[in-house]
C-alpha cells in the first residue's frame, strides 16, 4: 500500500526525487519491470515450472508500478530495517526483503535506460578520465578495512598496505583473498 503523498515536498522527503522526476522514472521503471517479468516468465516456461499465464494469480500488496517504484525509492531514501519497512507498506518482513531484492535491479535498469545511472567500473585510467572530464573537483573516499593476513608470503607482500601494526586494505570490489 502506497503511503499517501500530498505534494512535491512530501514526494521528495519520502523518495528523494521530485514529483516530475518520479513520473519520468515511473515510465522507465514500468518498461524495465515489464522486461524483467517477461524474462522471468520465459525462463520459467523453459524450465517447465510455469503453471499460470502472465497476470494470473495473486496481485500482492504492491499492485501498481507506482507503488513498486515508491517502495524501492523509499527504502533507498530512508534505509529502514525490514521490520519497519514491511510495517510501513503492510508487508511481512520477509516479503519486504523479497520484493526489494526483486525490484532494486529493475530500478537500476530504469536509471540506465534514462542515462542517469553513474558508471561503476572502469577498465582503464583513460576511460575513468573520459567519464570525469567535465568534473572540476573530484573527491574519492577510500576507506581501509581489516582483512585476514594470508599465510603465503608472496600474497602478504602483494597486500601489504605499508602499515606495521594493523592489516588493512584499501576498499575495493574484491576482498583481496
């Protein structure tokens, strides 16, 4: 069940986007959602697990695309626990988690289709420089985090951060093990 949203200020407070941007995002989200559902349907047909035609069965607590979009955006804006999140949308904790994990990648696809999703990985330094060419000041937040020290000496040397006491590693996509 979608929370009652009365005006643009409240839309921004609950979702992080204006009413105008929410409407644009809703169109892209609907398209990405339809594509994801069709892909899921085709995979289930291929695996012989499909019992109903698309659209049959229960509709769930988030029946409209707008409710689904607000659901994901609200989570990303407020970041509540799943108990609180589920209660807000009248869902069980497990269903809130399940719905979020299904809808979150769809939001990502919608943002990619609108051309507003930032690039996350770069193959070369030149590719990074090209992506950041129009940025005047760039701040990079690099956080060290502790990790287990490998037993292999060569691997220890490779991961050595330069500190003598704590074994930290600059935060990256891999855990270094």
